[in-house]
C-alpha cells in the first residue's frame, strides 16, 4: 500500500475511532440517563449517520487492501466487514432509548478493538 493511501487510511481510522467514542459517550451520558430525551432525527441522527456512512465507505476498501497486502496479525477481512456493519448500528441505535445497553456497549467495544488493531498495524 502506498504512503498516500496508508496515511488516508490512518486518518479515516482515527476519525471512526473518535466518532465511535462520541457515540458511546452520547449513549451513556444522555440517551440512557435523560428520561425526557427524544431523538432529533433531522438535527442529530441523520447528520451523524451520514457522516459515519461517508467515512466508512471510504475506509472499508482501503482497510481491506491494507489487510490483504500487509497481512497484520489479529486482523482479517471478515473483521473489517463486520466492523463496517457495526458502525452502521452505532450510527443509528446510539440515539434510541430502546437499544439494549449490554448489546450496544459490546458493539462499541468491538468497533474500538478492530479500529485500534488496525491503527497499531498501520503504525508498525
């Protein structure tokens, strides 16, 4: 993988990690705590989901290319595909009270684990 794509992948991975943490914080500190919370679809949900969708659509092909070429330990193409799907779940379900806490927290952790592994592999 050339340096330009490697750098772009690192930037996209960092952005996704930040958005995942932001979503987790929103879910834990506001959605599950504030009894009067109601999701603002057009003001919050849709813009956040579109932002994640735009980044993950650029991220997945670069991440797959990196994993296939560099073959880092502890990372496989199927994990990347699952992470991309989990990011979609994060983007939407974060804003809804009915989302089960245990499952949502596991989704955040799963996304963070794969993104962290990729980030470390890119640095080495």
